[in-house]
């Protein structure tokens, strides 16, 4: 049984095919701070190509629906300078978006270690080139993110402790 985390926002997006790939675009003007959609669905403990991480070892799965359909958010593309960020499970606009704008978010702001890393072609001057998850970013890259999910801070602290423990054991 799915748990309702936030009320479903009004539908302001649709999935379209553009430049040979599916993407999510706005179908109504969206204001900065407005919730664009909710990342809802069953959760799994292991990331896949089609999950979004919402907690430590907690990933919402876009593939696991039994009704044959996909949630719109499955088609969200990554951008290194995105126009939305995830707050809890609410994908929230970080600037005003006109109708027809592709909606993007930064996978590195939610994913610790991605199951399917890829080369980014977002075209931003700040493009990080390869997107693999927060774990793989430099401190400088982390500082440039517009959002960092709380679970990534927890994962980072744990990874730091594990590294320190490994260093103690090897010395
Ligand atoms: Zn990029």
C-alpha cells in the first residue's frame, strides 16, 4: 500500500518526446516554490536506473507499478543546473517556469551512488560531465549544488567514519 507523503499537486506537466528522448515539460505556468509533482510509488532498498533516492537505503521505484503505467516522474531528466529540486518527495520549482519548459532536476542532489552512471550533455557551463551520484563529487562540486538531500549528509558522515576506520585498521 502506497503511503501518501504529500497531497497530490495539480497536474502541471506532461511527458513528451523531444530531440529523440522522453522528457517532462510544463503544461501550465509554474511559480518558483510551486510543487511540480510528487515522487510517489513503492520503495525498494537498492537503487536501479529508475529509482529516486529519498532516504538512507530508501529508493522510490518508477518501475514497480502493477497497473502497467509509469509515473510521470520516471521521465525526468537530469541537469547540472536544474529548474527544480526535491524537498522530501515534492519536486519543487526553483524558478518561474513558462509553459513548455523542460523540467529537470539534479540526480547528484538525491542519489548517493547511482546504479546507472552516465555522461551528461546538459550543456550548462557548470556541467559536471559524468553523473554518478553525490558520493563521487568533490567538495567543490558539492558546494555548488542547489540542494542536497538530508540523507546524503548522513551517507557522507557514515562514509567518512568508515574511511577513518579503514585507515586505523591499515596503519
Ligand atoms: Zn550536465
